[in-house]
């Protein structure tokens, strides 16, 4: 059995392959590594289903991993439960789940986007702006995140927050540059 840190490193590699829709390659790596802890294999299979958009299957694998080791934290599980909580109007619980996902895996972008949208819903535009800034750090060419940041900065400016006017101009310039480069707005990212 390999040590947990090595297993987590391999999990990250496999997850990146799944994220890039290289499902066969990721599965082959998993199948070739019989020495992985079961909790990591279950999480990886959850991630496989997550990126195939088979979310109920993903949750089943994540919950099986957590049952094996209740202390094993899974970012995508926290994220998915956060979405469910938000749909149920349990906004505090959703907020906590998104924050947990970010804490577990700071480079996993999805919870930043959802947290930004949640903060917009409750009128916390400063918090939402920070979420979208963080998203842009992770995905510098994501046009939707730039539009989201522009929208919340415009709200802040309308509320008298003059210090963000330069940032708003810079974001607008970046949006124009991205649009000139042929970037498209992915669906589902804008609030």
C-alpha cells in the first residue's frame, strides 16, 4: 500500500485527466495501481462520475469513501451537497459547504463560482467580488467570471464604493480583450 500523500498526488493527476475528459486514461491509471487505498479509489471514481455529470453516482462513491474513512474530506462532495443545500434554501449550510470545498481543495474552481452566486443572492457584493477575483486567479481567461466580477463591481460602484472604479475599468478592458480573442461565455457560470 502506498502512503496517503502519494495516493493523494495520484488522485490529483487522475482527477485532472477526468476534468480534461480524458476518462479512459484516468481509468487506466486507476486500474494499474492496485496499491491505492480504497478511500482514494472511491473518491477517484466519484470524480470520474462528477466530470461525466453523473452526479448521483458521484455522490454514492463519495459517501462510500466517507463511510470507509469519516475523516477523509472530499471537495467535490462538499460542493455537490452545497448545491443541494442552496436549492433547499439552506443558504448558511450551502455557504459552509462551499467554504469547506475551497478549504479542502483551493484550486477547485467550482465552489468559488457557486459561492459568488450565493453571495450575490444575499446582497453581499464585496464577498461575491472576492469569489470572482479568486475564480479569475484560477481561470484567468474565463470570460464568464470576468462578467460576473464586472456585474458585482458595478453594483458596488452604484452603492457608492468609489474605490473599485479603476478595477471595474480594468475588468472591462480584460473582457474586451477576451472577447476580441474569440472567448465565449460558458453556460451556467453567470449569475
